[in-house]
C-alpha cells in the first residue's frame, strides 16, 4: 500500500469518526433541547395544572373508622366485643422454599400436615375413613401444591381463618415451617389482620343484645337489631380524619382528627340468671310441646332487666332463639285483673279485700266457680271474670271511655324506652260513642267491650308492660322504668351510671299495693287458687295466671292457648318480678307451664342465695364462663358450637391442643384477645386503662387457680 493510499484511508477514518461524534453531539443536543422544552412546559406552561394535581393529592382526606364499643353484662363479662383475628397463610413461592420437589424434606411436610389436621382441619369432624381423609387432609393439599412447578404454586395458601395470635405463634413453630428463619421473623408464614364482632355467649339473650352488619366497602360495623341497633350511635363512636402530607421521600398520612372509640354499654343482664331463665323456659316449652315462649326477670327496686328469653319451635323440630315477644302486644287474659283491681281500689270502687261482689252471669259472661258472691280476694284467687267486670262497671259504666283514660293516667300507653328493640305500646280501644268513621256505637256494645277489657280481652298488651305494673305493685306503687342499660363507659374508662327512672313516681298508694298483693297471694296459696302448683315452701311466690286464645287469620284458634303467669318473690320483701308466656296446645294450664317457669326461677335463686338468704346450692357449676374459639365461618351458629353453648347450657373449655393449667403471656395483646385467653382458663379478668396490655398481675407460667382474679394494665 502506497503512502498516498494510506493517507487517503486515514483521512476517511477520521471523517467517519468525526461524523459519529457529530451524530452523538447532535443527539445530546436534541435531547437537551427536549429536556429544556419539557421542563419549560412543565414548570411554566403546565405549572397551574401540576400545582392543582399536587394540591388535590395533598388535600385528600380519608376516614379513620372508630373502634366499636363493647356490650357488657352486669358483672362486667363481655356480651359483645370486637376481636382482632387473623387469616394465616403460607407463601409457597418464597425464595427460601425449595423450588424442586426433590429438595423438599417430605418427612417434615408430613409432620406439618399432621399438626394442621389435628389443630386446624380443612373440614370439621374429619374422619379417618380412607377416602374422606385422602380427599380433605392437609397431606393431600400440601403435596399437591409443593409438587407443582415453582411459579405455579399458590402464592398465599390459607391454612387457618379468623384465628388468634396464639394460633399464629403455634403454627409458626410447626414442623417444616420453623425451619424457615428470617431476620427477626420466620417465613413463609404470615398473617392478615381482620376485625370481627363476636358474642362470647352465643345466642344467649340474642334478641336483646342484637347483632351487627358489616359494610364491606367501608369496613364499618352498624347494629341491625337489639341494643346493637338501638344504641348504635353510642357504640359506634366518632370517625376520625387523616390527610395526605408531603414527606422528604414520599407522601404519608397525617392524623388530622383522631377517631373516638364508642362507648362501652354496661347492661343489666346477669349471665347466671339469663342462663337459668333460658333453661327453665326451654324445659317448659319442650315438656308442653309449645310453639313458643317468652319470659322476663326484673329487679323490683331498680327496674333492671336481669334476664330475658325468647324460645321458638323451629322447622327442624328443635327450639331456638325467637322473635322478641316480650315487647310484642298480646291479649293478656286474666293477668289483667289485678291491674283492674288496683284501679278499683284507688278509685274507691271497693274498699277492702273482704268486700263482696255479685259474680252471677254478666255481660255474656258466667262464673263457673261457687259461690256466686265472692270477696275481692276470691275474685282474684278463682279468677272470676264477672266479679272483676262488675267492680269496674261501678266506676265506668256511664262512660266506658274513661277506663282508657284511667289507664293512660298511670303512664300505661307511654313508650317505655327500655332499650329492647321492637318495643310496642299497649293497644286498648277507647270506648267512644262513635267509631272512627262516625258511626254510632251502642252502649250495649261499649259495655260488652268494657267488661272484656276489665278481664284482659279486647286489649293487646306487651308482656313487659304487664310486668312493669306488677313490679310497681311489688314496689309499693312506685312505677319504675324497666331498662337494659346500667351505664355508659367512655374510652378513658369513666363510668356514667344512669339513674333509676320512674314512669310515674307512684301509680297507687302503698295501702292499695298491699291490698293487691294480698289478693295475688291467694292465687298461689289460697285453697282454690288457680296457681296452687306454683307453691314451694322455700320461697313464697305470688302472682296471677292468665289464659287467652291466640288470634289466627282473624279469628280465635280454640285448639291453642296462650298461658301467662306474672308475679314476684319473695312475698314479704319482693326482690324480683317475673312474667312468662307460653303458646301451646289446649289441655294444659298456666299453672303447669308459665307458672312453673317463675316458680323454678325463684327456687333456683333461693338455692343460690340470691334472695338475701344463705345459699344451699351445691351444683356442678356456679357461673357460665364463655370459651372464645375462632371458627372457620364465624357465624352465630358456629360460634355457639365452638363455645359449647347448647341446650344443656353448660359451657366447658376444649383443652385439646392447649395448656390451660398455667397463665399465658398476654402482654402486647389487645384487651378482647387477652380477656379471651384468660377467661378460657377460668380466670376473672379486671382491666385498667385502654389500649394494649403492658403488664399482668399474675406472672406468665403461674399455676392457675380457677376463679382467681388477674389484673391487666392497658396503655394506648
């Protein structure tokens, strides 16, 4: 190659290099121009738009849902609360899980499957039948997943649903899983937190306590029945507010207004009495083949509703919680007579219990009981329709509408505001000369209605209203308001006790109350009393029976009867009033049904020393202790089953897989979870403060003394 050729070739290479440099320079120049243009466009031309977007982002607010308040029994036991539970999952595609099946230690996987089948079976009551076990055991499920190609394995395999922190800790230490250790935590096990509303006592007082619905979009819980509904505004609390703020490296949430926790509602329900009342009502309904039954137990002096039960025959032939018929109106039958007699004494229509009245046939009504002339005591003792009708006629025959006005004067038609959802007021027709259409009503028809109203027909009265008047008679005439709520407790633990309230300070004199009490005693203890089977020498129960035909399809169904008994005990110094209604077939009596509910409650309470007496009780349990166990579906039925709350009403902890002999460590737990774990072990828990547990009065690992007290200090 000549020198000239070499020179020409060198020049050509130089030109190529310069050309390339030129292209690169041009590209950088164009890129720089584009950046500058874009920057100018963004910071100048589009600046208002970007500022607006930034402002919108930073001005966004989000709602902080408040924690719903608890519902407590009279002794502080939790009837409804929020519980933090966890879905526990396995990440089978984590980088520490062997990718190849050949690298997996299958013996440890089998041990894991055994542990899961024992503690957390995929289906309840997993049998050892080969086909069933093969299909539903964790052996089959885990092997199927781990044998898949790594990228096809389930990323989040749920192995337990709605479980506690205790369950999570247990699962993390199962074989196979405990081999995976990370920095400060174990993998591939993790948990997803959820909140659920639970009812530790299952369906006990179900209609009175109520239930909630969850809005799945907002996560809010609101009541749809019972106290949960009636006091929802108090239980729910006040939502908080958070807003976006610019941080150095990101945008975070800043709490602008903290959420305010809902009030805890301290009810009047006594768990032991509730359990007893439900058991007695159930036994009577089963024994009499009743369609339904309802009962209320109330404290005379305060009006506190200590127990309320509703039982109904279900389609499957068993009895379960029913409509809250305690607040629904029914014709009361003869339990109305003592109320009519109270008015008669107050109005001077009769003076003494020994006053005599003609009980011969009257207003299409006859009295089958001899003699034809009876004293006021005998009218109530033998339940004479004609006798009580003739007494009321002495005061109201000239203007039957005044009997309605007299009932109104004692507050009988006012809303009671007891706290029980669905409460109705009594319906009694005012007997005017004309009907609502302006048509004349003859005095004969009005007199017939007046007579029937006097002995409990042509009226519709909720049992709680009937009981409230009987309670007033037991209380010397003081008409106290029945109620389910004792106090409200705020998030600081301050207890606002609601004072005793009176519908009327007095609806009759002490003298009148004593006269009616004397007559009521004869119903049970008199020679011809209609409730002689209610007698028991241990405690003196008094009250009145009542029988009425139910109205079905616009007519009386005479093949059925509604049996009622309302009364109080002990007679000399009444502590509790009680009413029971049972709808069953004809052929029995209030004496044998509803009366027995009240009698048995009185006897059991006497035996347990609840009537200012010495206890004679030596049964197998003195209290009902809930067992909070998470279930797969967490329905009320599942929770009841998990708690062991069934017809037997005996609640026992399931010790399978748990150590209930020593005190667990609950430090760091929220209050409901801590209470759950401790009450499972038979301890009575006292909570101080709010937030999470920072200390416990009994050290971890200490031997448990059943019924012992443990104090938990909580801090936010």
